[in-house]
C-alpha cells in the first residue's frame, strides 16, 4: 500500500471515525472528541484563523463542565490548521510534549521476517488484574514522575468488561515483569501499538522487538491491514529497522490551566 493511501486512511479511520473501546466519541462542527470516565481528548479539528481561539476556549469550558479538565489532551498533528495552532494552544494553557511523537505505520501484507518469526521470549497475554499489576509495575518504574491511576483503571475495566477489545502483553525474565505493550483494534483497517516501556537493565535484548512481533502477528490474525504506533525517538530507531515508515508527527498537548 502506498504511503499517501495509508496517511489518508489514518486520518479518516484513526482520527475522524475513531471509536476506542470503553470510550464515547463526540462530534461537533469543529472537533472530534474521545472521552472515557476520567480522561478526554480532542483527536481531530476543523479550525481556521478566525475561529480557532474561540473553539479552543469552548473545548476547555466543556471539559471543565464535565469535570475532567485536569486530564484533557488536545492531540495536535503536523499539518493541522491554522498553521499556528500549537502556539494558540500554548497561549490557552496547553503544554505540548517535546519532541513530538513520530506516527509510524507498517503495511502488514509485507511483514518483515523478524516480526513474522516465532517469538522465543517469555511474553504472556494479560487476562486478569494480577497481570495488569505486572504491566503497571513496569510502567510505574520507567515513568515514575507520572500518575498512571486513570490509565490503569481504564484498562482494568476493559479487561473485565470487554476482554477482546485490546490485547495487553507483559514480558518476563526469570518470572520478573520487565517490559509491556498492548494493541487496540479500533480502526477498520488499523491496529494501534501502545505502551512499550522496558526496564533499563533489560533493554537491547530483543524484548521490545519480540513484543512488537507478538502484536503484529495478532493483528494479522484479526484481519487488520496496517499497524501504527506513536513512537518516541528511541522506539522509532528500532521500528524503522523493521519496516515501519513515518506518516506524520503529533504532539500530546496536555491542558495545564490558563
């Protein structure tokens, strides 16, 4: 599949029409929102220089009104309009992640041999809350300066109520949880890779690539065509060696208050 076709499908399926399990999708004249019990995001917008500031202010007011302005993100993609949208969001109290994530895609019809091969690492699909605790023990060690409570509650609820909506995996070494990652199946053609934290002393041992392989193979079994990931610079270097290609960049703009 050509990269321009993947980009167009990504915008339509993963931004405009996206409907993650365990969330509600809200569409207004100007934005598409995704909201769960404790968090919310604007994932797509149709703005211009004349209306951008008013729409941003209205979205802040809306998320305050429903009580989750403290965990409100505006997902800003390269090319979103107006051209100075990031500066406008900053003026309204948003803090963009820097550097931006690289949005990478892999055509699953051409899976590289390393991702198609049987996985020999000890990687287990999480099916209960004890396994979820293992995943978050890794996340909380790697990202110790962040609060992961709402994320853990969201995934715990999905695990109990919609166990096939996503697949969460934990990698173990000698029975110790050392890395994690999950995959969602929210788009018609897409599966999305998320997570991917690995304890520092277990990096560069092929564990991250093995987690990608497990999830890519599941996406193929589920009939998906494209695998995507919001990649950090460290992950991007690994993934591009496996055939992933850049389709755009994105900033997670967290609302911190005006």
